[in-house]
């Protein structure tokens, strides 16, 4: 990094760095490599969501929970990134009010079901 004594050089460097980061993230999301961890919280439709996910070859773990307005069920699933939209749409058709979080996941041990 040389010539950073000029404001335009600093602006150019920071703009290039930001643009490279944005492009890299966009490409990674489009390629769809890797896994995502989904946590789904549903008050009334957890069994139906779990059944549909299992029919679609997605493993699901169900945990009982207690929310602010009563009992809930927390569903946990790990899916390949390419199926992200499909899984979210499936969940939302069953329970539009389900609370869903999505995190990047790196499987460490065990088996992750994939649909080819």
C-alpha cells in the first residue's frame, strides 16, 4: 500500500476493497456451495413442517421450547446452500408466521442428507 497520502487514492483503495467483498459474497451465494443451518420456531405447525422436510429428504431435529406466549417447538435442520430457497418456501407455505433463522454451517462430524 503506497501513495495513501492522497485522499483519492484512499477512496479508490477502499472502494475497490468493498466492491471486491460484495462481488465475492454474491458469487458464493450464486454457486451455492456449502451448508446452511436453519432454526425454525413454530407454535402450531412443527409436526407438519418436520414431516414435509423429511419427505423432501431433509433431516430435522425437534426440540421443545418455551416462548413469550407459550410452548413452541424448535426445529433444526442442516441443508445444502442450493436448496435454501426451496426449504424456506416449503416452511412458509405451511406456517407463514414461523420464525426462521439461517446461519452458515460447517459440518464437523456425522451425516448430512443431500438430495442429488
